[in-house]
C-alpha cells in the first residue's frame, strides 16, 4: 500500500465510529460494519486521482477531504450494489450482507453515505465540490437503475449504445470524470473540458475491462466471484456481443439461464454459459474496444495536463489513469 493510499484510508477510518467507543453492543456492531469495507482497503484509484490532479494544478491542501469522500462514496455504493445484485464477495471476502443480516448491511451503507457528506461539510468544501458530489451520486443512481431494471424486466433486446449509456452513468462518471474534476475544483481551478469527455471514455473502458476480468480474471487477484456477472444476469457488453453472434438454440438457452434468479441457476448451467462466451470471441472483441477507447482518451488527457505546474504529479496521475485499463484485477 503506497503512502497516498494509506493517507486516504486513515482519513476515512478517522471519521467513522470506533467499536470500543460505541457504548453498547448493538452500536459496537454498527461501528464494525461501517469500517468493514474501508478496512479491506481497495486500490483507492479515485481518491488518489483527486489528490494527484489537485497537486498537478499546484495546490492539494484541500484535496484530502474530497479524496476521502469519494472513497466513502465508493464503499457505500458497493454495499448497496452487493445487496441489489445478491453478490457473494467483495475485495476477496464475503460481501457485507453475507456476514450480517441484509437490513443491517443496507443501513450501514446509509451510514457511510452520511459520513461522506459530513467529511465534506466539516472540511468546508467549496460549493462547486459539493455540487460535483451531488452530480456523481445522481448520475450513478440513474445508471444503476438502468442496470437493475434490465435484469428485473428480463430485457435482452439491448444494443451496444444501451450498454454504453448505462455504464457512462453507473460507473464511468464517478471513475473517470469526477476524480479529475474534483481534483481541479479542490485546487480552486475550473476543470479542463477534456476531463468530462475523455474521462467518460476512460471510465467506460475501465468498466469493460472489469466485465472482462469477471469472466477470465484470476480469483485471487480479482477479489470478486469469477463469472459473478452470469450468476447475477448482468447485461454486459460481452453478453450483448455473445448473444448477437450465437446460434438461435444457444441464444435461447443462454436467455433461459440468465432469466433465472441466482438461487435457481445451477453450477452446470453457468459453467456452460461461461465456456460458451469464452469460446465465442466476445471477450477478446470487447477488450479490444476498451483498449482503443483507453488509448484515445489517455492521449487527450495527457494534452489536458500539459503545462500544469507540478509535472511529477501529472506523471503519477497519467500512470494511474493508464492503470485503470492495464490491469489484471
């Protein structure tokens, strides 16, 4: 864990309640639950980008609260997302609702959401920083609604454009756009317009690679259930590609499996679907698309960072941005 990650994690844990100070057993448990996902760490890519971008502009003195807040956002969203998807794992350990009753896990997510806003308010965050956090929460929620509604409605008539719109809202904005904009805003500077356009493309590439790793990644490195997207019935770009090229019989079988709730799917069914998708070439085609999007976006972002005061921070930020796609976990 690098020093920047340690600094962000320490800032997060400092604002959360301590079990030994809670005063009663129920609140001891509540405190432990709030600290569970932050304790597991994670890469904290978004928080690091906030600080490095602010540093690149020459002033990161107000960036740490925004970095901690965006990581608190990540943690409460993951708790809710794991519940909504009925996921098994998060960061190599059981999802929170697998360790505690679901209503308590849901409430813990709400507690982290409140802590996110408290960090910003107590730090006296600039109005534009608060507005950016409002935008990223609202944008992410609208994308999650698309993702969940397609599964609940049994939709398979989805296009590449549908997927891209969903991902831009659900994941790309808060991964590729918001950290860059928050870094600039924390430094008291208006964000470069490229942060929104190229950041969205890079964030989309990040999510596509995440979908790829869900099917062909190493479980120990990935930290989540391999083929979890198939168990959960996710409408990924890989799935859309596979269904568009499958035989009528294979498509019908795949849709029948995907329509089933997790508890009614069998391991044999998911294994067949997993193997069929890997054999179809859909994973390779979508990975190539992600790499193309990432290369173009990185070139634009390098241009946007040209001439900023702290070029050492710029180099670190670009390396981190490149790592969003060039990764195995």
